[in-house]
C-alpha cells in the first residue's frame, strides 16, 4: 500500500541558457514585424487604377512614403461605393476611418508627379499630396547590432566547447576552466575492481592495502606517535598493473577517491595547471580523509630547469611547483594521501621524490612463474576454456610477459579458437597466441627461394645445436622456419630465471646466439644478413659486460652506468678517448672469441647439425624430443625452470 500512496514524480524541464537567447531573438523579431505601424494593412492597387480613382474624384489625399510608396486615402462618399469595399482577409484588424484604403509602389517619382499634377489640373480637384519619411528604429538597431551579436555568440560557443567537461560546474563553463578534472569515486560510485582481481604483486598490494587501512582506522597507527604516509609512488614497466592497483584502491577504499591523469593539468591557458592543482587539493581536503591518484605523473613531474632554454614562463614547472607546495607546504592536511604511477621515475624531479611527499616508492616488477599463473587464472575466468587446460604450463610458456601481455594472450587465444570454430579454448590456441604475439603473423604465402630456406634451416639448427651443447645456455624447446612478421625463422628456449648472472653464463648465451651465423660459415663457407637480431643482442650484452657490470679484466672494476639517466643526453663520454678504444677492442674480442667457439662446436658436430637441418627442412617445425633423438640427453643435468623465450632472426 505504501507504493500506492507515493505520487509519481513529475520531471520538470531543466533550465537551459539557450532559452534566454531564443526569447531575445523572438522579441527583436516581434518588434521588427509589429513595430512598424498599424496592424491594419491597406489593399494593394496599381498606378493606373489610382489614376482612375483620382479622375472619379474619390481620392481625398495621397501620402508619398520614402519617395517610392504611395498611400491612398478615399473620401467619405467613396468609401461607401461598392467598388471600394475592403476584401476579406486583407488585414488583421478592421480598418479605421483614418487608415489608408490603398497603397502601391511607383517607378519614377518625376513621372508620377507629372501625371498626378496633370489630372489635378484637368479635373480641377483639391486632392492633397503629403510627403512622409518613415523609419523602423528597432529594425535598424537590430541590423546594426547583428554582426556584434553573431561574433559574441560564436565566441561563447567556442569557449563553452573548449571548456566542456572541465569539472567544477554544470556544462563546463569558461569560468570553470581552472577547476580540477579529477573524477570522484565514492560510496555511490559503482567500482567493481577489488584486491581480489589483482593477481600477483603481493608486496605492492600489501603496501597499497595498508594505505587504505591508514584512512579507515588511523588511530591504530597513530596511537604510538606515528604519522600516516602522505604519498606512495608506483613505479614499474608498462603493463605491470600500476593503474589496476589504483582501481582496486578505488574499489576497496571507503573514502572519496579522486582519479586523474598528469596530462589533465596541462592546458593552453597560463596558470590553469596550478589552479587545477589547488582546486583538486581543496576539494580533497573538504572531503577528507581521501585519496588522490595521479596517473602518468611524469607529464608534470619532470625535473625542473632541464629543457627551458627560452627563459619564458614554463606552465609545467608552475604546475609542479604548486603540486610540491600542496603535498608538503604550510597549508597541508595529513588526511589526504596521494598515489601516483609512472614508468619513468628517472626523469622525475628530486623534490617530488623526497620523503614527506612520496614517503613510499613501490616498485612493481614483471611477474614470475607463480604470479603469471595467478594472472592467467584471473583472465581465464570469462573464457570458455578446455577442461584439461593447465595454467602451470601456460605460465611457463610466457617468461618476461607483463600482466597486460597475458591478458592479450588470453584474448588472442579466444579469437583464434573462434576463428577455427571451436567450442572451447584449448592448449594449442594459447601456444598459437604466444607465437602470434611474440613472432608476428604467420606468412604462409611469403616468397622464399629453396636456397634461402636451406640457409634459414641451417641457421636455426646452428642455434639449437650450440645451445644444446653448452652448459649455461638455455636449452631449446621448439624451432621453426615458418616466416613470421619480419623474421624468417625463430627458436624458442627454456631460460632460467636468474637474479644474478655470472660471466660464464653470459658468454654461453652469446655463443649460442652466434650459433646461427657460425652454422652458415661451417656449412656454406659464407655468411648472410640473417643474423642482424643476434648481432644486435650480443653487442649490447658484450658492451654491458665491459662498461656496466665491470666483468672485463682489462677495464677492471669500473662502471660507466648512470642510474639517474642524466648523462644520457650529455655531449661528452665519462671516459677518455684511449679508454674508448680499449672498450671497443674488448667488446670485439669478446664477440669474436665466442664466434670462434661456436664454429669449433659445430665443426665437431657437423653431421648431427646436417641431420637436424634436413629434418627442419622436411617438417618446418621441430621440438625438444627431436633434438634428444639426434643428440641424446644434454651432457650436464641441472634443474631447469621450463619457460620459453624466443630468439628471432631478421630477414
């Protein structure tokens, strides 16, 4: 019964400022139409009929308006004649005795006057002629103001469009352009992401979850005299889950959560960025305790004074200065916590990174095997997967993949299964998805000559042979000579996840990478351009050994690595020309030594290399089991985490 007593809510129309403009326009039009004189309009006639009326003596007087229109006034006797009876519908209101009966336009004024005077003299009439000048003041005023009205209207329209969605007021008026663009998430906002949806990232998740607990129950942490952290900076590679963690905070926190990007502070108007920072923190303090999340903070947080060569006002620096003041200045409030995310922490200003502003710096690394399994389980929930699908196997097939990459693998696998019209997504679909993402689209119609195909087969067989024979090289899982993307062939390996790498391990990896070019030299006694990707990788690795890790005896325990990144854009090297020559010599010596080592290995196992290459030419794809049949078990046994990695060969 309670529902029956409720009266239906009547939705009243919302007020719109355009109504005012419409009313003003209608008023001007009304004045223009109805403000020019009487609403009773005389009948139209011609000059010839007028002259006949004049000859008959029916005309009392005539008014000449603006020297082109004549209004005819009949005598009292003539008005009663049947010929002059007013036609119906000729006017809005009935005519009065003082209104003209006819009007007409004439061509030449002089001819009209001559004809009028001649008839007056011939008929001896007393008809008067009156000259009048009429003007529509409101119409002329409207025409004068119309250009200005149009210009002002266009300007208002453009400003409203530019500042639309600027926040801080309905419609995003131009006066609200300095308002913050932060989106507010609170109890009434439906945010479904929670910490359960964030797989892996256990350490980062604990720290972020603790920040939420700070605001929910501050007395628990402040009872011993401690202070709530003012900010936390999420640092990690793209796709590792920084923004996802922030979404989970928005879903879990029972306090207002303001979310925006660093680019939202940037605007074409001077001072807008600093104004938006002030408005953001003012709103957050009013709703405290609260959380502010700034994604991609490097858009405004770059180190100051690095690139401002012009000496002009730098809007980004002003915005950063205001942010620094709000986070730890005289007027700060401890009930507002700032979260920020970036993958370029090296370019951030030192004042922004100090304790008191961002007290905690949370590093988010690429997920390991266990974390990748948890991420797969999250992204596999909405898929119709095969019952026998093993998530352990999938996690081992995707080393070095970020959370975003794993999400892409799951989506690509579902698309591949749908393309093949399968009822569920199976193991092979995921393997094809990994091949598609890492190696590129399979090019079945790529034109390749038999000689080139044979060269690619021996190149890939050389990689497989050398990696199988070296202790620290990652053993091979699969080799293919099917062209994918820019590569003519690819090899999948089983690398170990190492926290520390020793020189012998790096040298074995370099030797395995040079196995392809070494096989071409051993079999064909000539080399090709197919080893570009290998050469690029080992050159970087050798340079790192010499100049970064201090693993070279000639250079010694020195490093020229700058973790701050400030020397990256420098015009000078941190070492002398003599040292530069020595570095180049040592890098070349390292690479050539491993190249000769690979040649010696392949010369020793040339017959098995040939068998493996012929099998690859026949099948196009071979696996670990095929290598075991040819080479037997590896000469050294150790625990290997079965994960895969690709090594692609450039065309």
